[in-house]
């Protein structure tokens, strides 16, 4: 009976810990997600990139989240392999620092965090204030879950079962290493897994030697998480997680054998306690960062050979990216849907390439630059034409009703992406040309409002690609919330612009029409991008069918 109580208590505390870590991460992503891309893709040395990854991991409470963000930007060509790998390695050290902070006795802080966080989340309407409340409550829940973990051990601490298991893990450090790796991967959180190991050592449930092997295994297992989550991404995206796995795995195995040999021979003395285990975890990640930074550039060549770019086979259009669709060749339904998603990712990258330089066009875009962006729309249109032909020719006898519905839903999203490209080519570039032709410029406040919307949309495009790949409900929900948030940003900017007009601001008066049209175009562009979330929400019962139909229609329909 004691074992059953222990297992139930342990499961409850573990799930609360996982939920709390995710709660903190999503709160921060919803508040500051638009700024991450600018931070990650700026010019920086390997050391600066490592420090940036460290900071982001502390903010996001997850090294896996940092690895996925980095992989996504690498896939889009905005981040070089050496810089991306340095950011991921820094992120691993950042997650170790989180564990150092959370390992202190902070139970006294729980009521303060719950009171402040609950008030902000329940009583305020501003987005950032509400998300700050979410973050504070998430930290409080992490501390509560750690207390539950300690209490869950009390009924069996003096039983014969736990000492037997702990003794076996201390003797067989390879098994302990594998258990730690499996624990981190199953929990999908190195922070949660290692906090659990530290708590077990802290209360004396397992000896330090077993805890050290578990923690080293958890470090190795956590490197599999971004490898698994990025499995559907572009080859350039997958190189970084695999390189991180190779580095962490090699160093973890070396440290496993070296540390256990040193412990058995008494070289390290008799280390005890959870704090010593946290120090060992910090030392592992810090030493890995120091040793790996110099080899980030050479590893780029190695992993480029291990993950080579597919050969380009379209000879008639040497400058055109290769389509993922082979007309008339379908195979199984799963393969056809996968091909469609790959083509939509390619299409999304092209729309992203059109949208990204919009701010530069508004500031100093000449006719040639504007024409270059507008010419990209031809390739987007060609992608849509290929998707339409591919879906229209799908043999219905080889696909069931749901599979056909999925394929047609992907075609609807292709239409939305093509319409988003038209917003750039026919509206935003034209407005930029008009602004430069008339030698006008926005007011400082007006330009900052447009810049913030542009950054938010770029972050939403990355999130939309993740939804397309994974069909993840949480990401779809977040994308839908971000669409609502961008509408609010557009509404607030319009109100502030009108207030500037009332105050007689000359710059605002001269650019009023262009400013308001730009806001509307940005909002519509984002709506088309966010449409990928609606089928996922509908399949999970979070969107009515009538609303799904309305949301999938273009903004200017009717």
C-alpha cells in the first residue's frame, strides 16, 4: 500500500512540475516571443552567442526551447551553424543555472508569488501583465511540486525497497545513466528530471554516486528532445540538434566513467548532498561549453557532409528551389500529406523572404529593391498552382474521407499563403514606394509601432511553421492568441495615430493614409499566416465548424 501511495504522489508531483515549467515558458513566449528572433539572429561571436543562449534558457526555463528556436532560424538561413550550436550549448548551461536557483529553500516565497501572480493574471487585462502573472504562478507551482516530491518520499524512505534500488543504481552506474537519460526524454524537460534527481539526493533517498550517474544520463537524454522535436524540419535545422547530441553524449560518457572511477578510488573525497550534485551539473555544462566553443566552426563542415543538401534536379530553372511535389506520384496517403506539408514549408519560406525586408523598403527602398521583392510573388503563385494540381489529381480510392479532408485543408492554407504574398507584393511594397517617392517618414512613435508589429508577425510565421509540421495543439492555441494580440496592436496603434493627429504632429499628418493602410495590411498578412491553426483547433474541439469555415476564407472575401 505504501508503494502505491508513493507512486501516486510521485506521479502527481511530477506532472505538477512539468506543468509549472511549461507554464513559465509559455508565459514568457507570449510576452516577449517577438523579440527572440532579433536577439538570436544578430551578429555575434561564438562566446556572445553562448551567453545569449544562456540568457534565453533562463528566460524560457528550457534548453530544448532554445534549441528548437535556433534550429528554426537555421533552417530559414538566418543563423549560421557555428553560431547556432554555440547558442544551444549556452542554453544547456542556462538550464543548469535554473536548477541552481530552484535548488535553494524558497518555500517562503510561494505565497508571495501566488498572491502577486494570481492578482496580475485574474485582475488585469493588459497582455504583458497577465503573462507576468502566469510566470510568477508557474514559478510558485515549481516550488510547490518540489515540496511534494520531498514529501512523497517520506512513506518509503525507511523501507527496504528504496535502499535496495538506490544501492543497485550506485553500484551499476551504467544502468543509472540510462535511467537518467530515459527519464529526461520521457519528461521532455531536463530541468524537471534533474530537479527530481537533486531532490532525491537532498533528502537522502539515493546516494550521491547514483544521483551523479542519473544527472549525467539526464544531460545526455535531454539532448535527444530537440532531435526528436526537429525530426520534420529541414536538414539545416537538424544539423544543430545532432551536433549538440554528439557533443553532450561524448562528454557525458567520458564524465560518467571518469567520475565513477574517481569516486571509487576516493580521489574526490566523499561528496554528499543535493547542492554538491547541482555543482557537478553546473561543472559538466560549463566545461562542455568551454571545450566545444572552439570546435563549433569545424563541426559545421563535418555535419554538412553528414546531412548533405538534396541534389537539385530541376535543370530548366536553376535558380528555383525544388518542389516537394511530383505530379501524378502519390504513394500512401501519409506520404502525400507529408509532401504537401514540405511544399507548404517551402512556400512559407518564400513568403517570409518577401515579408522580412519590408521595413528596409519603407526606410530606403529603391525601385529595383521593390521590384525584386515583387518578383518573388511569381514563385509563390507557382507553388500554389502546383499544390492545386496535386490535390485535384489525388486518387480518391486510395484515400479515406479524413485524409482527403486533410489534403484539401492544406490546399486552403496554400491559398492563404499566396494571398499573404499578394499583400506584400501589391500593397506593402506599393506603400513603401509611395512613401519614398514623396520623401516622407513616419513619426518616431508611429515607426516603433509598425516595427513591433513586423517583429511580432515574423515570430508568428515561425510559430505557424511549427504548427504545420507538428499539429501541436498548444502551439495552435498560442498562434490563435497571437492573432488576437496583433489585432489589438493594430487597434491601439490606430488610436495613438489619431491622437497624434489631434495634437498637430506634422509627420503623422503627412503619412496618415500610408500609416493606416500599412497597419491594415500587416494585420491581414498575419491573419493569413495564422490560418494554419484553425484545423488543429477544430480537430481538438476548440473551434466551431462555422467559425472554421469563416476563418479559412480570405479577409477580403465578399
